[in-house]
């Protein structure tokens, strides 16, 4: 799951070396923290959050087949 988020984010940003994804396991959820360079935040979020929403939708669809937990994508600096 982390690799999917990382590949999607690296395709969007100008500084792909600054992209990192951290997985945090909780009892009923998996949290994927996506970190990008401050200059690339707008590219990952998109206008009115459309790109961020699309990333979350793709990850949620992929996770439905693989995980029995809710998957949350958080975008951080």
C-alpha cells in the first residue's frame, strides 16, 4: 500500500526524492503519512483537494482487496 502512495506522489511532484510514506498500524485502521517538500504540497493536494481525494480513493479501492482495516492517507509537510 505504501508503494502505491509513493509512486502516485512521485509522479506529481518536482522533488521526488523528498517523498516519503510512513505506515502506522492501529487497531481498526492503517494510517499512511505522506510527506512531500513544502513547495510540492499544492501539487499533491490539487485545486480544492481534488488530487488528494483521488489518491485517497485509489488507495481505499486497493486496500479493500488487501486489508480488513480502514486505510487513511494523511498528507503532511
